[in-house]
């Protein structure tokens, strides 16, 4: 190196030594103008490290169909006014925001990433500074072959014997999804629906029960 450039070199080196530590320890929490989107793999790492609040802002029906383990369901938006599953305003995030802690990272997800992004903005507008949005929603989690939980069969008013027949069929759907076999998962979902239809024909399920089961299986298919 030529001697005439040495002073400049050492000046740059000195600046790096002074400012590098502050760069390395900078606050990584999100802000309203920062990129809050994270991938499924990044979310999984944060969840495995612990001390994370996982927020599912979909409808209760979507949540029961399939959700990430330990997620808390607080819907961000209501269903259409003519939908029988319409929620009261008191059940929505805007009224329940105090249920979301401020002292830990919050990972939010929905079906496509739209509702969760809106919920993220709502939280940040209310003083939350460590908010993350799961990019592309729960399908991205499933596509990464990460596990989900389905509870809609157990939470129904269906006979226990029928539940014992339905649950293994749904479990096989998610087992194939974890292996990345979407086509086989859909086939198992078709078998589930066929069993529901046959059980209804046998008089062991009523119209309301079959409607509920078909709707939940449709919601699962939307995630695949």
C-alpha cells in the first residue's frame, strides 16, 4: 500500500472499531417502517427458542381446522354479516389487544398474510415494538413441512365412536403434508369426506354435523 494513502486507511479502520460494536448490538425489534415479514423457517427458530407469543388472527373455524401448536386465536376481522358464524366485536383483536403481551416477541399469522399484516400494524400503532408477520400465512408453514394441529373433530358435538373414526383420517392428511405429499393429503381428505357422507347416509350424522365437517375439511384444503 502506498504511504500517501495510509492515513486514510487508518482513519477508516478507527471508525470501524468505534462503530462496529454499536452496529452489532443494535435493537432488532420491528418498527412501523421496518420489514416485519419473516419466513416459516425463521418463525420456527424463534418459536423453538421460546418466550414467543404466537397469534392466529383467523376465524375460530379456520383455527379449529388447523393451527400451529401453542398459537392463541384472536380474530382480526369479522366474517361477512350474513355468515352464521359472525363474531361479536368483543371477540376481535381491537377489543382484546390487552391479551397480547408487550414483553415478548409476537409472531402473527393468518391464511395468506393479509389479515396478519393488518393485525401487525394494529399492534404497532398501540405501542408494540417486537412484532413479526408470517409471510404468506399458514400455508407457507405447511409447505415447509412443519406440523400443525387440528381440533375441529374433538370440539364438535359428534358421537365419540365417530370421532374415533374421523380423527385418524384427519391425522393421515397432516402426516402426508409433513412429508410434502400434497396430492396424497388431498386424497386422504377426499376419503374423510366420503366417510362423512356414508355416515350421514347411515343416519349416524345429521345435516348440521355433516355441514360442519365438510366446511372444516374445505378450510383444510384451502391451506394445502
